[in-house]
């Protein structure tokens, strides 16, 4: 009889241990799914940040292209450099009209919401032989344009001295 009681006791202990561990595997699976989900969300967040950085880089390269295009126009017309000045408000000078409004290579067509924050062109020390020019091209990304209040515009600034001799 002693042997039978020991055998029954071992079986009862094994059954009790199994009942205490019931659901542990399910809990481990749920924790693993939670960790995996957090990892996937982090990857998605990194992808969104990467796309935003690519868009920002694209807009900055467009702004660099546009300012270099205007500078090349000014170098070929250094004698009347003062007529390119524009404070960003009011009527656009005739010399800047095509640069700003051109449907293919204009500021308003290449940068998002640039019409709401027009470029600024400052000319200092203007003379018949040239002067110093500061060009600021500004824009708001589509997401920033919809925000209320709007954040400050992105600005790409170029300062150059343009003289004929």
C-alpha cells in the first residue's frame, strides 16, 4: 500500500503543477505579440519620418535651383539690378514676374504654398555695375499649410555680390 500512495501522491502533484501553469503559454504569446506590435509601430514611424525628410530635401533642392536661376538672370542684367528688389508684399516687379509665376520653372509651381509666402529679394549698394543681393525663397509644406496657427515658413536664403567688373 505504501507504494500505491506514493504513486498517487506524485500524480496529484503533477496535476496540481499543470493546473498552476495553465494559461502561461497564452500569456507569453500575448506578450510576444505586444513586443512585435511595438516594433512594427516603430518601423512605421521611422518610415514616415524618412518620407518627410525626403520631401523636405526635395523642396530645399528646388529652392536652391530657383535661387540660382534668379542669380543667373541678375548676372546677365547686373546694370539694372535694383529693379529686381521685392520686399515680399505688393506688386511683383516685372523682372521677377516670370521667375515667380512661370508654370514650369516658377517659384509658385515648384514649391508648395509659395504663393502664400512670396519670395523676398533685397538689393543693397545697387549701382550701374551691380550690387549685393539677398534672395529668400519661402514655402509651407501641405501639412503645415493646413495647421492652425500656421508655423513659420521654411526659408532658403542666398546672398551674392553681383558686379560686372
